[in-house]
């Protein structure tokens, strides 16, 4: 989800990017795969990662 090899987005920036992506696509099918991962950072912050398989449609194509 980060921008490039040595360019890093903050968690808030990454979440905003995801939010914008979900506005562009309609989720047709979704299910969880694998197990959750927890990343603990210095300062007490923890991020939970989950893995999903999705079928999606591009909203722009639906509007044509």
C-alpha cells in the first residue's frame, strides 16, 4: 500500500487511499483467507492486517 520503494505513507494516508478506492469499485464477492497478522510498533501502536479475496466491478464502467 505504500507509494514507492523508499516513499512511505502514514497509516492515515493509507486508510484514506483505501477509502477512495472503495468509492471507485463495487464489491461483488468477498471472503477472508488466512489468519490475521498483528504489527506492534514502538509507542504502543498496533495494526491488525487481514487478508481478503474480492471480486469487484469498476463503478465508472457501470455508469457508461
